């Protein structure tokens, strides 16, 4: 038979969130997805892994970021930052392409 204290301890462990995850998928087209991947890669490699983890990939014209953090505010801030950076990259490339036309 499990004691009351032990049961409460087990319940707390089961309900504890060990990490939060978010996934960003941006359909950019093959060229732009590759450019964005190359632009973001150095930023992601320098990120402190003790606070959060970011993984990046691109496939078939889609840029994919997987983010993991311990707190919801941290995950939200990371998500917002990367969405803004992706937006800046796409606008910059589009402007360059317009200037070349």
C-alpha cells in the first residue's frame, strides 16, 4: 500500500511539464527555404543550449524549425523571434529580386 505522501509525490511528477515544444513550418519555395536555412543556421548554432533547443531543416521548399523550452514565455519569445527573422529574410530576398528585374 502506498502512503498518502508518496501518492501526492507521484501525482506531482506525472503532471509536471518537462519541456514545451513548438514547430514552425514556412512554405517558402525551394530557393528561399535554402537561403533562409543558411541564414538562420549560424544563429541557431550559437544559441545557449542550456536554456532552449532549436533545430532547423528544409525540405521540398519548406523551412522547418523545432523549438523546445522549459517555460511558455520563453517558447513564445523564441517563436516570435524566429517568425520575425524568417519574415525579414523573405522580404529582403523579394526586394533583391525586384531590384534585379
